[in-house]
C-alpha cells in the first residue's frame, strides 16, 4: 500500500559493502539473508531481487547449504537493475 499510495513502482535499497568498513546500519541485510553490500530491488508487485556485487555472495549460500530468500543476480550495473525491475513487472 505504501508504494501505491505514493506513486512508486519500486523501492531500491543499497547496502554498503563490508570492504568500506563497518556500516552503522546494514539495511540491505534486513531484507536478505546475505552479507552486507547488496542492492535490493523491491517492486510494487512480484518478488524482490537481490543484486550482488560478486559471485562469492552466491557461493557463500551454496557452501552453507542454504538458498537466498529471493532471486539473485551478480552485477553492479544499472542495466542489471533495470532488467530485474522489468522482469519483476512482467511476473507481477
């Protein structure tokens, strides 16, 4: 309801990577079960997407034997964010 009532199609949550030093708040980890430093795309409809900056983020889950809560893509580009948003719109 928040996004709809405010005319938003999505919310983008950007986390500070752990290499930047300890972040005061790791907002991205509130929405994921992964390491700090991800970008989370929360569309109004459809599943959220996690954009991770390096393959190791995905491999950590595989090594632990668990799965990420939402679909993940490895990239740090705007094109990946746009593709994820378009995919979420077509699924929602």
